[in-house]
């Protein structure tokens, strides 16, 4: 790890290019608890891992997140240790199995409960299936019903809920109104044809996540015939923290793409590489000197409420995440080399588990440091969090 770095200075640097009035909200969300802080401090971890092997960054972050979350939830130390070790064993087994397949078979492999059965126990498969079932209910139509209303003119519009959802000023709104038309050129022809049949109805700034708060994010409501609607999300694509702070090398094709078309291209391209099934509406664009990518909003994108999980179910959930991570890593041409390096996986499990506990300690110290700085007025903090 980096011998010394100031977490307050690091976050201040990250906040410099974010929407100023949202920075206090970002910091308030991050300081809600140690796990929220860890989720929002990926750049700090990239800085600490700058001299490590790039392939294990995601794995270290996953296992450390399990330790940080387990401690915050009050799980027994033995349960946290078991969770970390099972995740690593699952990752190693899944990566070895998948890399034994041909590159074509790996590419067409979807991560579902049937495929995951060889790496996960029955209870873990059930937890994964429950998450999939809940994700299927998170549709754009459901989001439209929750976030829109009929205006006096009878047209659908977003419901104001500042600061998490707010309409833009006239100048900003005008600058963003043609963003969908401009992003069509980066989409597949068939998808672009579908989107071109909708017209813009309303646009709002939408605050999302923890670490992303303060970056530019918008919801675009599109209308078709017979009250048909399409809900799209436009998110700012900034430089990867792994590149900016971790000095990670990107594939040359991605480097050239970023130089010519911005970081939106990087986000879209790598999502298509890493995800078993990508959003067909993915696209990217540069507007006003900034990079953005476009996707559907709540298109059955799943999440799990960790607050509802006991220690055993949490262990199963983390193991499922490890299997999915292995599927993503298996797409790399260097995956076979990683499998050889891991070997039986025992040494890897011991080393990364110990590292994760140590980094969880470091993250907690960073959290306490930033909280003290906020109390002293050195970090802007919103009064309420939503």
C-alpha cells in the first residue's frame, strides 16, 4: 500500500470537477457509514494498488468489500473470514473452469443459475435466483410510474425532487436536448432505428449512487406513439480511476478510442466485453467538452439490499459475485496465465484474505480521518441525505 496519502486531499481533488452544489451531498452519503465510504473511495484504493498486479485489483476490492460490509453489519469474525475465503475459492474454481473453454464459448457464456451451479452450493444458487427475480421487476415502465406525472398540457414530465431529481436551467437543458440524436451514431443500426422513433419529452438531472454523486447524470424521457415511453439515462464518463490513480494500462484500441471519441467509448466497449448480456441501448457521445454514455434506466438491472441479509446469506451472495467476476475476467486473453499463477488457489486465498483485512483497517482509518475533517469544516457536508 502507499506509505502515506491524505484521503481528504484525494477526495478534494476528485471533487474539483464535479457539480459544486452536489459535492456536500456526495460527502454526506460517503460518511453515512464505513461501508458507504469504502464504496465511494475506489480512487483511493486504486492509488494504493498502483504497484500491484492489475488482474487482482477487482478481486481484492470484492473481498475487501465483504470484510468492510461484514464488520459494519456486526457479523462474527469467523463468518467474515469464511465469506472472504469462500469467495476466493469460488473465483479460482470458476476462472479455471471457464478458461478451459474456447474463446468463442466464453464469449457466448451467460452467467445464470444453471451455469453457476458447478461453482455455487444450492443455497447460493437460490440467493442468486432471488436477485434475478427481483431484477426482472425493475423495469423502465415501473420507473416511469414512480418518477413522472401528467403536466397541465397532458404530457408526461418528471416529478421534481431536489437535489436528487431536478430540472435543468434553460441553457443547460437546451445544450442537452439533442444528446440522444447525437448518440445514435454509436449504437448498432437496429437499436438506433428503434430509438429514432421516439421524441424527447423531458430531461432532469438525476443524482445516483455514492461515489458517482457530483458527476453529471441525467434522465431523458422519450415518447412514442400511443403513450409509449422510453426512459434513458445519460451518465458522465470520466477517466478511469484505475488509470488516473492506479497507472493501469488500457488496451491500445481503447486508448485510441478514448483519444478520438472520449471515455464514453471506453465505458461502453468494456461493458460489452465484461458483461454476459449488455444493454442493447448502450451508446456514447461528447457534449460540451465532456464525455457521456447512454443506457436504459432500470432495464432489469439487479441489486441486493445487503441490510436484509444474515451472515450466511451474505456469504452466498459474495460467492455469487466472485463467480460472476471470474466470468468477466475469463474474457481476457491473459486469463490462462492467471489460472496458472493461482494454481490450487490455497496460497492466493491466504494472501488476499490477509490483505483484505489489513485494507479494511486502512479504509476505516481513512473514514475516521475524513469524518474528523468534516467536523472541523474542512470537508463540505450536506445537512440532510437523500
